[in-house]
C-alpha cells in the first residue's frame, strides 16, 4: 500500500446552520492531554511558513495542511480572533489556492483532495472567509463526479481512476459526510455507493481489506467502522462484528503509518463503543506522552507536520468540539 498522503466556506453559511465552536471546557480534559495538545499546536504554529504549509517531506501537501488546520479547530480554537486564527486562515488559504479553478481538484491525489475537503467542511460556518463556501462546493462536486466515473462507485488515487481501495474511499466518504453535516447537498446515492464498496471489502471476521475482503488490517477496519458510524449505520450485526475485531486490536500499533492508525482508530472506537475508546485513549495518551519531543512534535518518516497533526487529532476526541466528532 502506498503512503497515505504522498501517493497516501462569497457568503457565510446561513446562521441557522452555522457550526459555532463552543468554549473549551478544560476541566473535562486531563492536564496531561491539554499540555501535550498545547505543546503540539505551538510547535505547528511556529513551523508554519508564510504560504500556510510546512517545510518538510509531506508538509506542503494540501491534505497534510488540511489535517494540521483541523488539529487547531479540534482544540476549540477561534478561527477568526483566537491566538491561532492566523494559522487556521493560512491553512485554509493554502488549500484554496491549491484548488484547480477548472474542476475543483485539490492537490495531486485523492488523498490530498479528501483531507483538504474535510478541512474546508470543518471550517465552514466558523471561519469568516469570502471564498470558502465556493471552494467547498467545488471540492464536493469533484468527489461526486469522480465517483460517477468509477465502476465501483468508489475512489482511488486519481479522480479518473476506475479501480478503488478502502483508504481513499473512506477518506472521500468522511469528507462527504462532513460536508453534508455543514449543509452542503450530498446525494444519498453517493453515500450508499461508497458504503456498498466498503462492505465488499469487509470479511466475515469484521475486518476490512485494502481492495477486497482478504488481508484484514486494523487501520482499514477503523476506517470502515468510522464510515458506518458517521453514516448512522451502527445498528447492524456487521458493525458489531467489526467492533469486536477492533477490540481484539487495541494493542496493535502500525509500524509503517502509526499516526494514520491512531487518527482513525480513535474516531472509530469513540463512535463504536466509548468504553473501548476509554481503554484505547488511555493507552494512546501514555504512548504519545513518551514519544512527543521536547519542542512538541512527534517523530516518524512521514514528516513532522503529518505526524504531529495525526497525533493531535488522535487526542482530539478528548475535546469533542468538531461536528465530525459528534455522536
């Protein structure tokens, strides 16, 4: 499997549907998590360049910029007047500038496009921005048009791809559901088509494979579970079996893409079974507390921007500010 990222809202949204971020309630979050998160955000803010990206191996990719921007929002930061408002705006501006004016495509892969679209959706209605709404709508249209051209009614690396896999498809499904949650029209058949493909890759043990039922992997299974949860399809026997599979993988750590696993596993378990998430969260906090650098980043071959963003977002369920984290 290739690297998850390298090959890996003119008017504001109507007030009635605007997603206002609530004030952070620090007493509900452990001091250890708050310290780690603040340290990580300070690091990201200090390393962001004037263009809105990060100067490392993955940090200039729109998908990574999107995840870093979401990491700020997930902490309840005010995107208009808060201490990190400039960082959030720089990130959103970078994503919008990277978007094709022809077809709305962001970056050079559907991984980049999916995570960048997710960032636009989570910022929509909260950030005062003149072109955010238009950019988000174009990004959603690109995902939908790509799906229509795909015989699997799913997605892979290119908008014109005819094959599909669960990592890229899961990324687009989450982005579409976030955009729908923000008020952008997304047809039911688009969600159904994507979920139907994911189901084809789910084995009898509840685990998901990459392009078929074979070779179940915890990271892929977390993606599949999250898609079902966000689509409100949790009351099924198949979902219960996948939750059981994930329960058996609580001690698993992905040696190649550890922060990609943590990003998805934290969300999947939170939506599936909060007691399981509590157990996973305790283990994750312990792990991340021992691997965070003195300056606030997390190490790994994917680059400090992606690693730090992924690590922070795996902790973000402790705050539960973003609409995508609502049950």
